[in-house]
């Protein structure tokens, strides 16, 4: 038994929580929890931080992030995936189920979309109390050129039944989380899965080359505008269902909730954020920046998965006052970040620099982040301590 359940279920194969085996899993897979007051980052969080990595903020200078600098989050293990033997199946509520190998997928018309991807937990480690999980600060982001087949092309080829409501995506990564043994599995409403704007991709290339192992080789989903949990890696199956998906990663994880007993709201589209390339040079441990007095160029990137970025403001006094930054004109990549810049006349002393984005819906980054138990969608402004000499 491989632990794989039907797409409408929990994705644990009926194993976790059942009998002696389920009890053993619960013994090694702890419930979600909050850090105690004053509790530092623990070994379990350090182990996650060693496996996963964020974008070095100086790499914001690249329009397209090199794959090795793009943020990475792997829930379980990187599967041993071979492109030559990989098959993607598409079934469920369709008229003609599909089974496509990589050659068949590559023979279909392809597109390339530049997409900024951000982890839903970005900023979690800055919250108090801190949700104990991958301890992201602000670096869990990256932008890549993803090439593949539009999902709507595959759905049209299979023929969607009228009663289909969701598309469920299953990856090859397998593990246990909060006592639930599972394949990583997420769903999208059919309207989003079949949309042309944004256009969801079944991607096989990143920045013009085959997907690296940590980025989902040989196939992954790319969902422009959505947080990273929706971009299922090592994609092996798509199943259309006539009922909403209730698996762990959909109904239990990635929910905005204040208490553990409430259902919460689902995490979906990326909230607006601006990040600054830290100016000057850093102290090794504190990362405090050192700049020389005089004119200093401040620059960075801004993005939103909800509406285009409309403005970026910069503060050099920890939010006491703000000035408008110059936004780069639209570049034809609506789901990618935009660059911004301004100049600051630095004076000797200590300063805190920050930037905030506002999107076309009028949503601006908060100066203090509303709290939730999972530490999700935390787009509180970045703060950059600077010593000017």
C-alpha cells in the first residue's frame, strides 16, 4: 500500500490515525504549535532552514532569478524522478482520460510566462508568537521564465464533463505531516484551472533549461499570482472532481485562522509586497548595512498577485515619513515583479529603511502584520537597519 488516496479524500490512504501504524506516525509527527514566549529557533526549524533556502536579497538585481538563487521549499523529499519514464495522467470527470509522457507534452504548443513566486509562509519568523515551521524572514521569493503547456490546452483535449468543479494536482513527493501520511496534493477551482488570464502552466523548463530537481523536475504546475503552495512540483496526476477537494494541504494546511478549531479562510493570491536591495555592505552576523554619507541609490522589486502594483513608497526613518519611488514601466510580464528606485541623501548615524507597495486595488502593505496561526500571507514591510558613516 503506497499511501495514495483518491483525489476527493484526505490523501493519506487511510493509514495515518488507523491502528498501531497510525499511532506510530503521530508519535513522530507533531501537531502544529506556537513558540513559547522567548523560545528561540529550535533544531527542527534549523533543519528545515538548512534544507530550504530563500533569495539572497542582493539577487533582486536580476530581472529573472538564476535557478540556484530562486527560493526553494520542499515539503518532504526531492523525488528520484526520471524524465524518460515520467507520465502525467489526466482523468476523473473528463470524456477522454490522458496519459502523456514528456515527449508527448513537448510536442504540444508551448508558452513561456515570467512569474514571480512567493512562499505563503514568507515572513513567518517575524511574527510573535511565532508559528513553529519553516522560519522564513522576507526572502522566500523568486522570478523565473517558466515554459510548458497551458493547462487549459490539456483540459480541452481531455474534454471536461459538465459536473466537474475542481482540478486536483498530485505530486510525487510523499511524507507525513501532523500525523497524516500523504502525497503532496492541492486543487484549483475549475474556473482558475482553465483560465487564460492568468494562464496556468504544466511546466517542464525554467529559464530555458529543464527544471532542476529542487524545482520539480521533470514537471510542475505554475499558477501565476498564487502563493507557492499551489505550484505543485513533480506533477504526476491531474484529476477533475465533481466535489470540492478536502485533502490535508487544502482543508487543514494553508488556512488563515486565529484558533486551531476554526475552519479559517484559504490562502490563495499573493498580497502586495516591496523588497529593497540592501544598500552598502553588511556586517556578517547582524546584517546591518554600512553606507557612506551622501547620495545613495535605493532600489528593489515590488509585486502583487491580486492587482498590478500601482505605487512604491520609501521611508528612511522607520515609517515616520514616506516619499514616492519611481516604478519601472510595465514590461509585458503582468505576473512578474517590477523594479523601483529612488535616491536618499544619507547623513551620519543609524537609520531604518523600508519600502511599501500599493496595488491597483488600493491595498497597501501594513506596517504591523495582522497575526494568524500558520504565519501565512505575512506582507509586513521590510526593515533594513543602516549605519551611515
